[in-house]
């Protein structure tokens, strides 16, 4: 196992990180998907008791990756929010984190949970689909004829029966790379692979390649 795994995507040298993120070293850019800020708060408002600290822990993991890799840009591939942008604890944690990283360029590609994003005032730059070099950044993994798509939305996971657990995973498809959900508080789906596709599990901060179909 390794903390990161280098690979070529669309002719660019990239790194899959065991911390559930994709790094583009040449651009000092970090890509994550499905942060789902405020998800636990939405559940608590619905009367479902959940432990606190999820947003704080996710932001600490994110800060570690940005610092270790010296990133200047952060791209969130949809679903930075989970629901209505109530001014709950997660909001104060995000704004405090944003203040600590005031020079970081934070971009968000709108996802299906981001309907309240324009009024959330999270100090981010918002996009629909965004083109960055040879990549098309979008939330849902729909192919493009002229770009390699980086996306999220599906929360891919792998099932490892020997460990009786599921782990978040990168799903490498033809001209599409689907990132795992960055939020630790998410369910997911185990993909049925087509020929040539691969899953790479994120296990305890390391990337574990699994055999291609």
C-alpha cells in the first residue's frame, strides 16, 4: 500500500491520494468530491441523533492534504452542501477554516445537493461544468467527447469481504475518473465494472489498487 499512487490522465501526471482526493501537481490543485457540509445537521433536524464533529474532522483531513502537498487551488466536484444552508455549527467551522485559508482559491462545481449554494456565502467561486486543461469538471459522471471527465456524485466503494467492511474508492473508467466521497459520513455504491475499468480503495489513508476487470 502507498499513501498516493501516480498515474497518467489525459496526458497529465496526477496522483490518487489515500485521503480520498486527486492531486494535479503541475497546477498545485487538489480535487475532492461530495463534502456534504451540514449533512449531520440535516439529520439532527429530522430527529435522528448523530454524533457531532463530522464537519470538523473532514476539514482537518482536508487541511492536512492541502498543507502536505502545497496546494494553491481546491476544486470541489459538487455537493459541498447537503441541504439548506442553516447557520449551524458546520457553517461556523467552515467559515473559520476559510479564514485560515484566505489565499486558497476554492472552486465549487454545483451538485444536486447545492441548490442553496448561491445564498450560502461560503466564499467560494461557483461553476456549472468547468474546463481545466484537458479535463472537464462536473458533478455527475457523464462522458464528454473532447475531454477527460473528473466527477463525483456516485460515492463509489469497494467491498472487502475479508475485512467485512466497505471502503471509499476511485473508479477509473474510459475517459472518466470518479472520485470517492470526501465526507466520512456518506454511504455509497459498489460499481459493477465493465472491461478495462478499475477500482482503487482508500484504506486508512493509503491507496490499494484492485485488479482490473
